C-alpha cells in the first residue's frame, strides 16, 4: 500500500472515532476528579482508566511509580522509527465552584463546545490522541512505527517524580520524535505550536512575628509580618516588571535567544492585543507592546506572586496582628538557567536586604527545555497542521507556561512538537474550562497526520 492510500485509509476512520472519543471516552475521563493537589484514590482510578483504554487499543501497558502518583507507560508496534506521546491525567482544582455553570466533573455539551475540568488541560488531548491511535492501529506495521505513550499524574504539581521514572527507564523514553501534551488554536484559526516550555521554581515564603495572633490594640509594639512581607516583595520585582534579584537574567542560552527572536519575528501580535482587551487592561506590565511584549512572554524568565495571605480573610472584621505572612511565588526559567542557582540568588538577595529569617518551602523545581524548528517531528506536525486546519500553523520558541519537557528533550534527547484541542478562550485552570467540538475533531486529524508524515522521513537513529 503506498503512502497516499495508507493516509486515506486512516483518514476514513477519523470522523466516527473522533465523535466516539469526544462523547464517550472524554466523558469517562472527566468524571474522575484526578486533582493532584488533592491526591486520594481518584488519582489511582484515573491512572487505571488510562491504562485500560490503552490496553483496549492493543498497547502493552505498565503502570510505574517512583514514590509519587502512578504514570502509565504503553508501547505498540515494532517499527524502525519510534515516536513518544506525552500527556498527563491530573487536573487543577475546580475552585471557585460557584463560578462554574455546571458540575466541573460532568461533561457538558452546549453551543458547539464541551465543558469540564480537564477538557483542554489535558484530558481532551488524551482522548484525541487515543482516537488518532485507534485510527492508526490497524496500519502500525504498514507505517513501520513504534508508538510509545506516557501519561503521568503529577504535572499540575510540578511532576516531582517523573524525572526518576524517566532516568530509570531512559532507553525506553528515547525516541526519534515526540508529541508534547498541548497546542492551542489562535483567534485567526491557526494552530499555535510551542517548541519549548519554561522551567519552574515554585516556592512558598513565610515570615513570622509573635508566637500567636495578637489583639490589634497591641499593633504599636507587636511586629506585623504582613507589613514585612509587603516590603520584602517590593525588593524582588519593580512595577515595570524588572526582577531586582542580582544575576537573575544570567546564564540564558544565547542560541535559544537567537532562534527564539527569529521565530517571534514571524508571529502576529493581534492575539496579544485581543487578550489585553478581553482582560480589560489598559496596558501590559511596563507598557510593553508588540514584539517586545512577545519577547517578554516567550523568551524572558519571570517571577510572579501566585498567592499572598496573612491574618483574617473571612467575612466581617477581626482585629488582630497576624503571627505569620506567606507568599507563593512561581519563578519561570528559560533554557540555560539552573533552578537551584536561581533560588540561591533569590534567597541571598533577601538575606542581604534584611530578611534572613524567611522560611522557604519548595513545591517544585525543573529546568526549561526546547526543540529546534528544523527537527523532523516538528516539520511533520507543521505539514499535518496545514492539512488539518487549512492554514499554516504558528510556531513559538517557548510557551509562556511551564512543563517538564526538559526531561524528554534534554535527558532522553527526544525532540518534541505540539498538538492540542484547546483554543484561545479555553479558560485553562479557570471555571468553565471548555473546548470547541470542531477543534477536537481537527486535533484528532492533526495527531494522526503528524504520525503518518513522520513515518515518511528516514529514521534518525
């Protein structure tokens, strides 16, 4: 069977399989509240469901754990060329529940969209890839491909044990190319494919005052850690967005910056302007505009306050001097930066400025990773996107967000591209998370065509 006939055979099955996986499989995935921040038996249930779905497709499946939540590893085919598909079955908490228009753990279909926690990040992508793999499965030998799938359960809490799983099975994770968890459709209908993801240092900083909360009548003489926290945060970052930690911008990979800037020159800034309007903003941080805003978003490291709390925050009044104040910071890194060095620089800066007593709790740490745009798997996904979406995709050098892609690109030396069923208004991590049904169908087709296109080039190993 020639390649064109093979492609047509596979595409014949896409539409019915896409409908099945959207309305049946995705619904079953959404119903299990696999919130990694909560833990519990639902995490295991989620892993088991993913494992059973892969077994039904004919994959050899193994569930592994290195002290954390289980990861599902699956393999099918004995071809000369290998591809690795990465996803995660865990999701963010649904809070605040009162802002959802329906149960976040029940799939709701309405107005050409489906709603539920995880439909965009990342269970919708799991379902779409399974649909594509079922369409391909009868032709695995014809494609001469080996497909590996890894679906972990800790991505939303920083993937703390994934590196150990990969390190212990390094040869298994090596592949000629891979498909990362996500990609999103822009307002102009183009699929936006990120070729890298930022690293992460997520920490909670705590300052303490008295041994207990004190009546606020004593505030003239009892130190308030909330005031100290406010002062401490102002020495980390200024109003223009510039991080004030000495050496924070050091060690950035110059080759990455050069490649990234050349890719960003081809990016339309209209989506950014539309985002500003959608969020009701008069301007971005530091009044950034156009390609300077794109560079800040996709090429620069950053520090953000994710949470800030101290004292009484309930209804009405409670007059106290709080005993503690805490801030949760997410620090996003770019290629070349070492998360341990960045954390050391931050803490040294705080100590130098008089905050030697700050307590630090580390939630997660990992590096950034990326793939060059000339990789075979990237080219295959670009050509597939042209056919699936009827328009040239948009390549980004680095996503604004973070993900443990470095484990695959740096450790396993597997180049990765993107594919996904979400769109610019999917409300990822927010109430009423949703995807458009049309994008789901296109996403299934894109994955299938990426794998077919990838087999048409010669093996690199």
